[in-house]
């Protein structure tokens, strides 16, 4: 009997995740209002009204239901037989979602959140088997060993979780960047499968499809002006699942299959895709940590100097700033994916260079215009003050003189 190709099954999983998330988000919004899980405007925030959180509940539900469906499809059920233990990945996501719900409601301190994140990542790594254990290097395979693979993978997952949390500062930003990142993961994993390096029903491909669909269903409610935020219950779930997809995408390919191909740089770069797709939140995270530590502050101390804040200061509107960050995220994410296509590398590099120039111009032009307007206004004020004669006030008359 011929097996069904999973392309349509992946599409079905993504659509189911999007549909369930879209339908469940208004319910999560009502729950947030009833439980007073609201994001009140603060000095570093860009929203001016109290906005419900807990969008992560709808995201997690849509993601989980999509995986429940995938386990019953004729081709995608193979994703549950090999690679990471998917039920434990879902349990780890449930744990970190519960932690995020508590933080959305009660605003937990940083150490409590970090302890909960380590617990969820530990479940995913130890019980779920999501470990960065093997990868090809040169003509051989490097094995990290369980004692080294577990802490490295947990650290990697923590970085991604907090990077996604840092970038969640504008309406629709984190959910849109996740759609882009998960789509890049999907294209990368699917390309590896077509090249014969992995199974076409591999776990990272399924995780990416379900996550992209869930965030796409949440985005209409979250785009500016947002009616609900994903909150920590969403950003941490997204980061955990992206970490699981990234790690399993790097290690799901048979390392020996790369022996004949690693003479070309194109086959090294796909191993760096998991980092490339998250370049934007990672850059924002690193800059924030360096900025705060250099000022003697805690790396977790909030401020108003993230990348999205700087775009707003340059004169971009809220919507345009988000779209620009989408553009840069997609450019970086699909740059890594594009160079993995061996025969189209020069076309990809040329196209990406042209797009980068366009994106740079779109990013800085409002700032140049704003600076020009300020200088012109300053010159007009100086010209007006120099042209006006000195004011002479009439002599004051005191009551005695009158």
C-alpha cells in the first residue's frame, strides 16, 4: 500500500492549530479579564490601556490539539515513534505555560521564574529526550555525551525562552516572529528530508508546523492594536517549543549521511539554522544584558531600550516598527535556509544583499527625516531670534511718581 505524502497532513495540522487558537483566544481573553491578569501600562511599555494577558493558554491549547491530531494521521504518526518523546515535550510545555499563567497574574520574581524554566527544560531534555548529543564535524561525528549534552541543551533552551520573552514588547511582534522562525524551521527540516538526510515525517518538522499554525491563529487578535497579549504564558511556551524543534532539527539527521557533503560550506550552514532564525531576539537579549550589566544593574532589570523601542524613537509608527522587525527576522531566518540549497547559493546571496540594503534604507530614513526636520526648526528659531530687535520695555511708573 502506498503511503500518503505528509505535505497535506502538515498543512492540515497547521490549519487545525490556527483554527483552534483563533477560536480559543477570545475565551482566554475573557478568563484574563475575570482573573485580573492584565498588563497595566508602565513607563517602559508602549501600550496606553490595560490589556488582557493569558494568550498563551490559547496558543498551548491549539498547539496541543494539533499534535493530538497528527498522532492519528497515517504519515505523521511516525514522528511520535522516533526522535524526542513528544508527550513529554507537551508536558514540559504545559509546565512552563502554567508558570507563565502564574506570572501573568501575580508577576513572579526573576529567580522563581528561572527555577520554573529550568524544571520545564529539564523535563523536556531528560524525559523527552531532546538533547544536542551528536553532530557532524569534518569527516567525523562528535558525541557530547549525556553528562555534557543535558546541561548544554537546557542552557540553549533557557536562552531561547528568555530571548522570546525579551522581544515580546510590541503588539504582534513575538507571535509574528515565531511564525517566521517556525516556518524557516519547517522549510529547513523539509529540505533535509527531500535531500535524504532525515525522515520526511521527522519530529522537528511537525513541531514547527504546529507552532507556526498556532501563532498564525493568535496573530489576528494580537496585531496592533492588540486585544490580548500572549504574556509569559505564551512567550515561554513558544521559546520552549522552538528550542525543541531547533535541537531535534540539528540532531535528527544521520550524521554519517553528511560525510560526502561536508566538503561544501552549504552543508555546514544548515546546522546553524536554529541560531539564525532566532538572531533577532538573541541580539536583543545580548544587547540588553550587556547594557544593564555595564550600568551595574541586574540583567533582568527592565528598560526601554530594546530594538523595538529604538525603532519607535527613530520615528516609525507602531505598525511599521513591527513590520520592519518581521522583515529583518525573515531576512535572517531564510538567509540560512536559502544557502542550504546548494545550486542556488549565488542567487540567494545576491537577493539577500539587495533586500538587506532596502531594509536598511527603510529602517533609517524616518530617523534621517526627523533629524532634518529638527535641524530646520532649530535654524528657523535661531533666525527669528536674531532678526527680531531687542525688546525695550517702557519705564515703570510707581504709585509715588503718579
